């Protein structure tokens, strides 16, 4: 049955591939802030580490298209999976320097996998199918992100670090194997690239001159900033204020489990308009984040607030990339894709740098207020989306 689906590549192939590699990242996602706080000793040091990692990942995102010019996409995806193998294994060292190296490998893995996979999706998913294909892919990934973080923290507490890192590396190898099964069967969904690879530094100006593409970048940037913050600072807040690590696990898994609702968000977007749904989602998540920062509640209340904030962010996951997918011109989508997906590295770099400065003089709650203000401001920007998008 599996191979029969592979013979007809489409949304399900990309959804399965995305979910498999997501299991590798999600298993260690919950323990990263706990290990970071233990090894780096303060939230400010964690922010500084993420800033440095973000700079390197951003530079890599501009270098990967140059690599694609020499080698095929399949090698870029494969190297990304191998980085995912290396990251959890480095964490087993249990000291600060290998841990930071593990985070860097993890960030580089996202760069390699995301660029190559996005180009395949643009090649083989029809424009009119984006509104259903992307939510379906997110729903598949929701399985990984619902199970992974909580399971990872539970294994971490009950068995130890080894019980988390080895399965994480195993899922990365499984994703690599599945990808190569597709390639060895000459499946067009993962066939070698034949177009001229993107050279983003030559195309930044072209991208910036297109108002719809500028807007299409701002929306996923703010959404990604929410998830970057969600996986680091609320767990730190919970542990720092005496909450149990399993409370953080429940919040992370519960919040990511909402990805199962992504297809519903896609249908609501088709019915009520993507513009209206995106604006409402930003206001909802941003308002709850600001409330959490101003109230600075107990660990349980904070976990509840951020769990509900995830409803808005999952809506943005389901719909947030569609403005780009529908606005980019077919003849330049490879070039523009490499510029567009820099929102991932920038959402790690810029908030981390800002949070490091805020935490020099303000309590941890200031991070949540800053995040909420970003979300609310992006809601205002999103009102400029075309009504008939």
C-alpha cells in the first residue's frame, strides 16, 4: 500500500516525509531548553547561544543554493538528515560546548531539509492544491509534534538522555531511508533538480521590490518567532518558577497536538478568507502572549495560556505560507523560495538577540510581552493581504 502511494507522488508523499523527519526533531525539542538551562546556567546565556546559532544558520541558508548549483537536491536533503543524526548524539556528551554544537547541527539540518523539500513541493504540488496540501502536511507532522516533545521529556526523566537521543537519531535515518527509497524508484517527487539553482543574494532586491512577497515573508516570520519562543522560554519559566518538567512536556505536546486541526483551518480559510483568518489568529495568539507576560502567573496558568495561544499559531501554520505560494511567479519560484525561507533563521536570530538584551534588565515575562507585540503588529500588516487571496 505504501509503495502504491509512492507511485503516485503528491501531498501524501511530502506529508509522510515531513512527519518522519519531524519525529527526529520533536523528540529532543522538549529536552533542549531543560539541558540548555542546566548547562548554560541562565536564560540570558541561552538567548546568546541561540543568537550565534541563528547567525550561522542564516549564512548557511545563503550558501545552500550555491551548493545545489554543484550537487543535486538529493544530496542536500541527505546531508540535512545526517546533521539530524549528529545533533542528538552530540548532546550525549553532557557538556556545554558539544550541546551548543548539537543545536547548530540541528539548525543546519533545518536549512538543508527545508530548502530542498520546499523546492520539491513547489515543483510537484499544483497551485490550486496548496490550500489543502499544506494543512494535510501539517496534520501529518502534528502526529510527530504531539507525541515527540512529551515523550522525549518523559524518557529523559525516567530513563535518561540516551533513551531520547538514540531514537531521535534513528528517526533521522528513517527519513533518509524513505527519501532514498523514493529516489531509487525514480519517483518524480524527489527527482534531481534540473533548474538553475537559487542564488538568493542576487535575488533579495528582486524579492524586496514585490510588496506581496514582502508581506508573505513577514507573516511566517512572526509565526515562526512564536514557535521558537514557545519551545524555549515558557518551559524555562515553568522550571524556574518551581513547575514540574512534565507540565512543560504537557504544554509542548498539547500545543503541537493542535496541528491535527490544521485541515480544519484550511477549510475555514477557504470559506471565510485567508486574510481574515490570518489577522484573527495573530491577534488571538499575540493577546494571550502579552497577557502571560504582564500577569507573570504561576506555572500551570502560564502553560494554559500558551496552550490556547497555540490555536492561533497552528492556524497560521496552516495558512501562513499560502500568500507566498500564490504570489510567487512560476518562472522565479526557485530564486524567491530561497529568499523567502530565510524567515526561519531570522525568526531564531532576531528574537533571540532582542530577548538577550531584554533579560539584561527585565524579568523573563518581558519576553512574552515582546513576542505578543510582534504578533499584534503583524496582524496589522496582514490586513494588507488581498481580500480575494
